[in-house]
């Protein structure tokens, strides 16, 4: 995986959190109550749209939620906290222009984004569980102080399961990459297993599923090596077949990042090619296209 340009920490964006809160207070979208600052979702048009929240369920009586999380509670139907005001027993706090305290969990992502970007983000990602509260909160906070949409696309990944059960330390069913490497799998094969699915569907790891997916990649790479052997040095590539490969791959990827369908498109296309009659320039064009495609997949070469 590529290392991001920025690896921010919420504790390094306290000034940005305070600036956002100050703006929200000025806009009357947020307010003080007993030393804390709360955000009023009903003052943000379109609140809950990412999840698809039924706003008719919103209570008519004002409610405030002053904790960051409420285990077992998917939605806090009321005003959510932005700033925890200082209390005598607190050991973690900052002395800021709005007083002593600390940012809530809800504003930590917006503050880190605010520090590094001042434009609409191309894609905003997160786990499926971020659909409950968190990303609608993030969007409402940022779009209240920005004059443009926060992100063009929101992607939410489902969870990885082990033999049909969600991975968790309490169940003791965690599988580590080091373990898979010791079993003889290559790092590209592990990556391929993790991306060879649709991101919004649960991915189930089992020894059988792993072997099956890895075998498919191995078969694909054997075809690629056969084509690669046909290429002579300084062969001018014929891009006609290559363009069809790229077009089919891009169409599937443009359909909500359907990596599985995109790879299967490549696999089927290469499987139908008669390598023995393949021209040198065609082989060169195919290899050029596959190297560009592998700039996305990172599993072929």
C-alpha cells in the first residue's frame, strides 16, 4: 500500500478543532451548556443523508448526548458534543481560546482534515460502522464551516470475518499477516485475497477460501508470464487488444470499485487469447496495459 502524504494525529490538530468550534458557535449551529459545547443537527440541512436516517424519528424534546460513544446505541437522536469542558479530575486537557478542555471524538476527524485540506475531498472512506453517527457528524461539522461539499464519494467497507465469525480479540480468532506468510503465502497473494471482493460485502477468510483465491491469481500470472516471454526487445506495442483490456477493467472499477468483476474481466480476456498465434507487438501492448492496471492492483508483477 502507498504511504499517505499525511499521517495526522487528533492531538496535533487542537487549534483546528478550537477554530471550527468557534465558527460553529458564531454561526449559532453549536452552543454552550454547562461548560461543554454541543452541535444541533437540526440546524444542518441534509443531516443523516449519508446513512439515510429517517428524520421523522427525531424527538421533539431537546436531548443532549455528552459522551463520545454509547455502546449498543447506533444513533444518538439529539445534540452531540463537540468540546468537553475541563473538570478538576481531568488529566488530559488543553488551555485554549475557548477555555480549558478537550475535543470530543466527533470533531477529531474534521479538525485533522481542516488542518491539511481546503477543498472537496475526492473520496472519504471508513468502516461500515462509521455509517452510524460518525460520518454524518463529520460531514455536518465540516460543511457548516466550508462553503462546498466535504467529499464527492463516501465509501464504507464491510468487515473481515474468520470462518464465518467477525474477528475479535475476545473470540481469539484473529489471523495475522505474519501467520499467513509462515504458511507459505506471498504478500501479493494476501493483498489479492483482501481486495478480491466488493468492499461493501463481508469478506470471509477460511483456509479453503484463501487457497481458492490464491490459485486463481497464480493461474492468471502463469498466463501473463507466457505472454511476456513472447516479447522481443524494442518491440513496438500494438495497443488495440490492450485498449480493450483497459476499457473492460475501467468500466468495472467505475461501477462502485468492483475489483472482483474488474479482475475477472481481465482473467477471462487473457484466458481466451491464443498465445501461440499472438503477435509480438500485440503481446507488448498487452504487457504495457497490464503494468498500468497493476498500478492499481499491485498483485500481478
